[in-house]
C-alpha cells in the first residue's frame, strides 16, 4: 500500500537520474573527442618545434667551429703584429694558431724580463 504511493515518484526519480547519466556520458564522449583533437594538435606542434630546434642545433654545430677558428686566426695575426711592433723578429713556421699565440706570449714575456733586468 505504501509502495504504491511512492512508485510514481520512484519512476520519475529513476528517469531523471537516467537522463542525467545520459547527459554526463554525452559530455564525457564530447570531451574525449576534443581531447583527442587537442592532443593530435599538440603532437604536431611539438614535432614542428623539435624539428626547428634540430635544424638550429645543426646550424650552430656547423657555424661554431668556423667562428672559433676565425677568432683564433684573428688573434694569432694580431699577436704576430704585436711582435713586429715591439721589435721582436722571429719567424714562426707553423700554421697552428694556438702554437703561434703561445710562442708569441713566450717571446713577449722574455722581452719583458730582459727589459726589467736592464732597468734594475
């Protein structure tokens, strides 16, 4: 007897809960589709950024040795000019820039020490 009074309310509540569940499932499906779409866009974007970074890295690794060698060549030429300006005549027969700079510094140091001894 009491159950018959609650049966229409129960059916209405059951239908409402079922409708809410269907709406939630539709929202979950819609969000999953959007998430898949966004994830594919993000993967594509990361691939593009990665490719650009790799291209920049190869460009850097190609350019950097030339930059260093040109700088060392410039420094060794300036060291030769400093030796000539100071009046040290010495023929350096190597093309190794670091060896030229080391010899030039050694010659300048020996010249400095000679001048220091003469003054004392």
